């Protein structure tokens, strides 16, 4: 068995430097390219990645290059590798029974009337994974074909790579019970089924996968077990550690296997899990030393390698390389071989800062994207091999960049700092909700079960083209704005025709709900090619929040005023909340998030005041990322919830009582933040419910929530048009938990990714379903 390489990364961006994966997937889904062409293009992408990584200093044939590509999602890949394709997609299997592209994409995106797997946040990141469905009867049939093919493909080019797979404990901890299993009654003698109950069978499947990999010539395999750092999963940390102990004892004792690296990214590995892994017969453990600290020595480490994840896989800062080196030195004291790595996969950062020729060179000198981080790993690995003096000049350069950043203008703005310091406590909230409600009822005069949408209407190719033409100077700003006003006029007209009650302007002016604000606030920079994968073919381009945040001028007011001028019905002003702006940007790491959030909140507070002055009566402040930033460790959660709720309350706390404040939350299991949702004190909260069986509603009903609530009854993440009867059932299910007077009817998110065809049909059904329920009520 070969030794673990001195430096590695846990994963590399998959989307491609110029979004090649996105283009290939979309062309394939549109029927423009066939299976073979998709495979060829993605193989080319993987080849380019390996060459690049070698160029940046990773070894060609020492297993330091992770084979971390995925066509859609790494959790789906792991589920399919153990054969856990939900039965509803069985007919899409290949003639020989294997799971090919058709079944894979059906599981990811739905097929006909069959809904896809649920989509939810990957730990506290902005990446989304597909939630596997596991039942007591799921038959696990290991399938190593994809892993083996990619390894062989690399080997044919002279690379020995390290296959990466989500590990068995994390796979099960992130899975949900199949509908059939969830509906089985529990009881004293029939415990409720949980996917983790299937650990033994799943480990059996992994044993067989590992044997296949060994046979294919794999030296090292990486099993990702981020579940082991989380305290906010349905399975407790103690149970997860016990599961890891069982799983890795079994995998490590398997007769034919590659060497195993177990990676624990995204946070501090708990004591139990650390001891379990140290004692297990695996060869290497990767630790997140950015979020976590160097662990205490424990037994079982002799002969193992600890990979110190000291290069941050989640942000874009060049960081403190000298401090990273010091962490590695203390890791050396723990009593194992030491290697250097990234704290997480680099899938969360863009490819290469060298592509950002439009950014201020001074800002660029403070940044590191994936490629720069790989080079940092290579530098530190050289330090481990040759001693600190060998890398001293590089450490010194990084320190100089850091010092320059601390002193640069714009990083501190004394005006906003003194405004924050002078805030009184009553800025952080509004008056009594009942009083607001009465005033708003008078002002708005809405029917029972008011219907609305979440904000965006389809961002057609036409709209994106307009933006492109404006950016290239083919359209003047005035012409561009005139065309957008035409679009808004159409969208408002359509909503009136559909009979919706509260309208939106459709957000055609926004390339992205965060970037749009970043472009209009001081303290942010925007990249050209800084795309990161959100899920599947979806990418976002996070802005870089590098300095103190201020609002030089109103941002959304003209658009909202114009939309409102077209209709008697209320039009919602539409803002992105402070937590979401932070969550979906790369945020400065030189002050607490709380302080940055307060500055953003003040800018939004001023924007709301200006919207009111322009005649807007409802303002929605979207916080889809509220749950996403929740720390994985329980200890840090209450502080987070405190500052995030306070930021929202500061942003909205200046609104008049008669102004109805909405918020929108999506994508996540909100069960553990119900109190925080109530504390936001938004007059109306719309929430994702279509895809996750609406468990939240029961909890909300029980918690005595008295504000308005709009369960997302129409799942906008797939092109499927929900039939009226299904929507009626979802609305009525809500009414079992929440009093009629509190309920709103809306889709579960914005419509920007949808086409008009299905959007119009779906909204027609939504309005019709509401009408039917109103009649019966
Ligand atoms: N208002 C935004 C929209 O409709 C909200 C999007 C989101 O929650 N992700 O697009
Ligand atoms: Zn949403």
C-alpha cells in the first residue's frame, strides 16, 4: 500500500471554468446532444481538471488528485452506487437493469408525474443535495461502474487518482424514510423506521464497492463523512459516532480494499466521532482545521495519516498562510503522520482568480479561488517535506497581503460604524402584531386565503439577452430600462388576468437576488466568472463582501413604484434579507458576521422607508438562507439565531404599522428554527412545503404561531404542473393545522427558473384551487 500524499484537496469545482458542465447538461436535457456526447464532454472536463491540478502542484500518480466529479450531485451518486434508486423510477432503468443517465436524471429532476428526490441544503453551505429515500425493504445492489470508469479513464492518461464517495454513515444520516416506511404506524413495539437502521446492509454494499475499486487498481479511496461534525441532524452525534465505529471497523477489516481516507469536513469533529475514527482500521483521517481545532491525542493513531484541512474550502480569502502552517505544526504533535489538505471540497469556490481581470488588483491580491488554494496546499506540502524555510517567502507574501487588506480604505467606514453604535434597542422591532394586523386589513382589504407569488417571474432568454446587450453597450441604460418596464407591464397584466390578489413586479432587472443588491451597495465586488454550483446545472455567482456596507442611493424603488402605478392591487416591494445577502456572498472574515449583518440591515431599512414613501404597502424581505447559516454545532446556534433574527428585525423595524412585512424562507428543514421564524415577526411568512411533505405546518400550528403563513403549495423546482386537486389537498392540509384567517396561497419559491408555459398553467390551477377551497370554507 502506498503512503498518503503530503498534500491534497478534498474535491475540486465540477462545473467547469466556463460552466462547461452546465452547458452540457442543459444541451442534453434539451435533446440537443445524446448520451455519448454528454459523456464525452464531461470526460474532457475531468481530463482538464486533472491536468490543471498537476500543473498547480498535486502529484500525478500518488492519489493526491481526488476523483470528485459528479454529473448532478454527490449524494445522489452515493445512493445510486449502493443501488438505492426509488422504485418509482424503475421503469427508467437500462435494459440490463442498471441505472443509466435516464434514471439518474429522472431521480434528480422528476419524470412525467413522478416527483424527483427532495432537494435540500448540504450542511451549512449554499450547495443542495438530493435526499435519498431509504426504506426497510430497500434492496442494496452495489454498482461501482461509474467510480471504476472514471478511475480507469484517468489511469489511461497516466494519472492515479483517488475516488471520492459520500460515506455510508453520512449517506444514511442525510436520507429520508420512503413514503411507505414513513406512513407505517409506529408504536411501543414497532419503532419508527429510520434510514440509519439500514447501516449494516449499506456497509455491506460499500464493502463490495471497495473490493471493485481495489480490483480496478485504486490505492486510496476517500469516504466523506461530514455528518460526523454535525449536531443538527435527526440522528444524534452519539449515535453517528457509534455508527461510524461500526461502519469503519467493518470497512477497514474488509479483505480486499484500497487504503481508506475518511474525511470529516464542515466543522469540528466531536470527541466520540474522533475517537471512533482514530480507533478504526482506516489509514487516514481528514480534519477541518479552519472551523475545527487540532484534536487531542488519542489511541489508535499509530501508522495513520492525519490530513490537516488548513486551507479554507469555503471562502475566497487568501487567508493567513502562516497561521495555517502553525496549525499543521500542532497537528504534528498529535502522534500521526501529517499531511495538508483543504478544510472541505473546493466545490464551494470559483475556479481561478486569474480570470477576474476586471477586479481591482489590490482586492485580487487578497483573494484565493480554487486554483490558488490548490497552490497553497502544494506550498504547505512542500513545507512539510522540506521544512519551513523552503516556503518562508510564500508565507511572508501572504502575510503582507493580509496586512495590506487590514489597512485598505473602504474596509472601514466610520459613518456607518457610528450609526451602528448609536442604535437604540427599539430599532430592532415593531409594535404589537395584532395592532399591525388591524391596520393592514383596512389598508389592503384582501380576500380570505390571499394568493400571491414569491417575487420573480420567468427570466426568459429574452430578458437575459437584454442584459447582455446593455453590458456590451448595444443598448443604452435608458433603452434597457424602458424594455424592462415593458416586461413589468406584461407581468403585472398577466397577474391581474390570473386573478392573483397581491402582485409582484417580477424582478426582471435582477440577474440574481443577492448580486443585484451587491451591485448597488458599497463594500461589495462582483466577479465575472466566479460561478459556483448550487445544484445540478444551477450555478450562482456570489459577490465578494470585502468592506463596510452602505447604500449610496435607493435600489428597487423606481421599479416598484412603476409596477404599482399599473394596478389597483397591492404590489409587493421585494428585498433580499441581510442573512441571505451574507449567506450567498463571500463575506469578509475579519469581523463577526453579526457586525456585517447589522450594516446590511441598515441599508435595507433605509430602502424600506423609501419604498413606503413611493406608495408601496407590502414589502417582502426574503430570507431563504436563514436556516442555511445555522451552525452545525449546537453551542453556536443560539448566538447565530440571535444575530440573524436581530438583523431582520433591524431591517424591517422601521416599517409603518400599516405596512405589511412579508418574508420568504425556502429549501430547508425549518423544524429546529420555528422559534426564530416567529421571532422575525413578519406579518406573513411564505415557506417551502410542496416538496417536503409539509411537516413544518404541524409544528408551526402547535407552536401557537399567530402570524400569516403561506405554505408553498406549488413546487417550482420542476416543470411539472400541479393539478387542481393536488393543490386543493395541500391547502386543506394546511387548514388542518393553521386557522383559515392566517393562511396564504403561493408557490414555494420564485418563478425565475421556470418557463412561461408551465408557470401560467400552474398559477391558473393555484388560483382555481384557492377558489374551490374558499367556496367550501
Ligand atoms: N424573491 C425571490 C424570487 O422570487 C426569492 C427567491 C428565493 O427564495 N430563492 O426569486
Ligand atoms: Zn425561495
